[in-house]
């Protein structure tokens, strides 16, 4: 009985560490995606950009970011559409 409780406690303890590490990895992935998007689309804001050929090769990996960018330009003045788009992601 006590051994089972200890085993359950340790299992839940390990599960908490797994969830915390997964959350940290997801945040890191989002930051890497932001840096990648800034690298590829940085020329739009005046930042130095990689060579055009390299940007075009990497463009297919930017599909999600481009969809977000285009949806924001379509509903630029519609604040309700912007909020619903954020909820959709």
C-alpha cells in the first residue's frame, strides 16, 4: 500500500517535470520560429537579409508565418477579425 503510494507520487513528480520541459521546448521553438521569420523577412523592415536565392529556398518553411502576415493585412482595420484570428492559432 505505502509502496504503491510512493510509486504513484514519483510517477506524478516525473510527469510534472516532463510537462515543464515540454512547455520550455515549445517556448524555445516559438522563439526560433520568430528569429527565422525575422531572418527571412527582415529585408521588409530594413534589416540586412541573406542572399535572395537562400531566402527563396527557405520560403516554403515560412508558410505559417506568411499566412499570419497576409491575414493581418487583409483585416488591418477590423479589430474583431484580428482577435478571432489570434484565437484561431
